[in-house]
């Protein structure tokens, strides 16, 4: 749209910049270290490893259980790895189904 505007710099300053600043403000209000790590891992998985995301998901479930084994009141259980992995796989299936459903309705 800036190309169609009479003054692209004014359009950027009046329309795009306020929206960007609102997004930055929301990020600052809701930021967390865990949220940032989640976004980074999600981006890496979806961009670099779409075919291997299930393997990566199971790997992270195993790492989570391994780190729990070092906590005195916690233990490493393969059943927890299976439950975490099943939940992640279910979420991935739901996401794929949702994307295909949205694409179907956009095309029709």
C-alpha cells in the first residue's frame, strides 16, 4: 500500500509504524524467557525440520524426563515420554487438519 500512497514515508509513519509499535508494546508486556525459547524452537522446527518434527518432539520429551531424574522427588518414566509425545503428535495432527480445513474453505 505504501507504493500507492501519495507519500510512502508519511503512510509508513501514520499507518504502519503505530501498528508495529503496538506489537512491540504487547511483546514487552507479555514477554518471558520461556515464551521466547518456545517461539525460537517452534520457528526452528517449522522452518528447518518440518519432516522431523515428531522425532524432535520425542527427543524434547526424553530430555524433559532426563532432567526430571536429577530432581530428588521426580523420576524418569517412559510412560511420561509416551504421554508427552502423544500429546505433541495429537497437537500436530490438529494443526495440520486445521490448516487443510482453512485452505479448503478459502479455495471454495
